[in-house]
């Protein structure tokens, strides 16, 4: 049975949580680029409530992006199988996670594992789309994901969305393109709205 809460508990002030991560009730908050866990570590699992995370394999040449985690996804599910984490998990945007969430019993453990396994094909497909096609197509897909209310919040104004976006180098890495190319395409998808009506840039990105 999946956890029923979809919002972190509210408290007047954060307090130190697991491994020193800031907490609000049973929710952990991460700043962009902050890690939740490293490959080989333990703990978890967590449910991603808000924001976007990346899962990397760590090899001889450094981290290799394998998958993105979106709101509603399980992160650190290896813990349910009693295994160390096979990935490094870090925040792309500001992130809120629920957990760690120990299962109440074997039935709940099995249900969570099944749910996590069923989410993998969809995330693998989304990752493939971010790495194939034209840079414009890849970046437009990433912008649609980032513009979700549960990722970067409501941002109908392209100026506000641009302000909240991760750095260009991060966008370029996510879509596997050169920094200069992403900068040029981003200017086409989200032009500086000196004369554009509100929301027009997002409409272009969704085209």
C-alpha cells in the first residue's frame, strides 16, 4: 500500500533529519545539486513529492545519467530488498521527499516494490526521448517537465520560468547537447518576452 500523504507535514522551523538533511515533519528538502544518497549507501525508500531528481551510475569516467525521477516516483527502493543503492541520487531542482518510509509489513513491502518496478519502463522511455531527436525536441520536452506545477511550480510567464530553470550547463547535460546549442534553442523556445503576451513562450515550447 502506497503512502497516503501527498504533502509534507508543516512545521514552524526545519530540524535536522536523516544524515543531516533538512526536514519538515516527515518530509526532506533538498537544494539543487544536493545529494540524497550515493551509490553503495543505504537508507530509504523515499517518495518524491515535488521537484526533479537525477539518478547516476558512477563509473571510471565519472557520473553517467541513467534516469530522472519525477513527482510520485519512488527513490532508493533498493532498501526494500535489503540492498545498497546502485545509483547516486541528487536534486536537479528544489526537491521535497517523503520518508524514509519503512514498510509496515511484508505485504506493503511487496506492493511498494511492485509499484516501483512498474514505474521504470515509463521513466526509461522518457529518458530515451530526452536523448533522441533534435535538440529543440529534447529541450522542449524537458521544459514541459520542468514547467509542471509539482516540479518548478506555476510559471505561466516565460520570464518566471527562465528564472527558475537549472543552469544552462545542467540543461545541456540532461538533453546531451552542447551548451551553446542549448542556449540558442532556449532563446527560441522561451524568448525574452519584451513584446510577447503572457504565456506565449510556454506555448511555443509545447508545440
